[in-house]
């Protein structure tokens, strides 16, 4: 276990959840929100972080109380069709998110060092993340994540304060690429991640937080992590609100790089460079944590989910974990090398977040059963927030299909 000072000893796997959740999508959404800065968006970001906290806290509480993970609950406490449907969804989602991350890392690498193409930089980052995770040391992954988040968080906060103090708000009208309802749904879906929330339980095992006595520190860990997630997105909003960036001219990750170049013209090339470094830190930290967290889920599906006994710890050096790690690195490479532009991240978050409906309903059921949760059952406010989550993400799914 890595050493930390007593003051921040509660910072642990929640930081990996934050890194997995804070990706290119959060920066793009934050920029779009900043172009139409208003209190409704501020409230939506805070609510999104709160709902994701409640969901992840429910995952941790079930595991620390029962010794089982949520995937095991889908196998043992629900019809098998639920388990197999999620597994099918998971396989498709993992390839999609791997390709998206590889493309975003390729753009970030190319922006800093244009000598290599976006596709080549994407492959280099994918292989680097593979090497880091393949070593099988959780402490290394946590330390890398802390450094990357620290760098990108510091850059964004300082930039936001500087622009807020010295640059007046932008003056363009109708600069946003999406209507407000779309952006609000994208906030709820994108901020804080979706499937990667399930990885928190496996990182709890790696950290050694594995029983009810760890629940207090897990709550602090998650509270801190989702707080910095909200602050990060709000800071990007502030940055975008101070600049005349036309959101209709640029889309996807190119929007982030366009904002970076614009800051360079205002504050000098150093600001452009710092923001590009920040973008790189965002996407690469997300890649490392997703590469670490997703193979746990695949391994658990194949090795532990059919058992009625408490879950065994997933072996990160085992063939199943490492095989899927290699698969999710190599499978998207053909796609990444052939990409000329990154897919629309806002639409991607709208679609992928539908998964949360099932998770919220699952937690409403399994965490209200006193026969296995005892005194750790959901509180009334928790059930209300979980129901709101299910309702909100049902709306996201409906909107993304028919809008």
C-alpha cells in the first residue's frame, strides 16, 4: 500500500474513479457549457456529481457489507438474463471507450509533438498504458493518477482564476453547438463516468479496504473525488466563458485544442502549452485508469460471478485479466489508425450513460434488503436520489434515441 500523509490518507481508489470519469468528454461538455454560462448549468454539474457519488457509494456499501460485488448480485439475485445483457453491453462498450480514449490521447500527443500522426500517438499511448497496468502494481497506477490529476487540476484552476480576474466574458452570441436540454442531459451522463464506477469495488480490494469498517474512509474518498470532478468541470466552464470561442466552428476534442490556441493568443504561448499539457493529463490519466479497471470486470464475469460464496480477489497477473487488457489495447488500434476525426463525445455520453438506469434500480433493490445489509440499508434520501438517477438516465436514453 502506498504511503500517504495522515491529512490525506483517505485519498485512494476514488481518485482513480475521478480520473476514469474526467476525460475529453468532460472538457468538451465544460467548454460548451461555458459558452452559454448560467446558473442552471452550475446546478446541473453539482447534481451530476452528487448522483454519481450516491451510485458509487452504493456499490461500495454493498460490497463492504456482504463481501459480494454488484456483478455477483446480477448473477445470483436477478434473472440470468440481466447478467448476460450487461455482459454483452460491457463487451461493446469497452471497445468503444478504448477506441475513443486512444483517439483522444492521439490528438493530445499530436498537439504537443506534431511530428507523429494522431493515430500513431494513439497507439503509443495505448501501449504505454498497457505496459503500466500489465506490471500489476496498484500502487504504481494510483501514484501516476495522483500526479496527472494534480498537474491538470492545478493548471485548470490557475487558468480559471487568471481569466476570471483579468479577462472579461466573451461576447459571441449563439456560439453553442447544442441546445440547453441536450447539454444538461450530457452533464448528467458524462460527469463522473458510467460503467467505470463498477471498477471502484476492485480498487477497494487492492487498497485493502475490504469490510464495513472501511465504509467511513470510502465515503470520504468518494466525496473528495467527486468534489474535484465538479470543480474541474466548473473551472473549464469559467475558462470558456471568458473567451470568444465559436462552438459551431469546432467540435469534439478539436474544441479543446481550439480553446487552448485562443488562450495562447491572449496570454502567450506558455498558456497554450500548459492547457495542452492539461488536456494530455486528462485523457492519459483516464486511459490508464480505464485500462486498469475494465479488465477486472471481464475477469469477474468469467471467474467469480457464478459463485454464491463471497467474491475472490481478481488476480491482476492472471491470464484472464491480462488477456482482456491486451485485447482492449489492440482491438481499437485498427479503428484509431484510420480515424480522421474523433466522434462527437457529447452524443457518446448520452448513449453510454443509459447503463446507469440498471445500476440505480439494482442498488435500490439489493441495498434495501435487511437480511444481507442489516444496518447498512439505504437511507430514505439515498433511495430518493437513486430513483432520481434512474429517472434522469431513462430520460437521457429516450432523448438520445428520438431527438
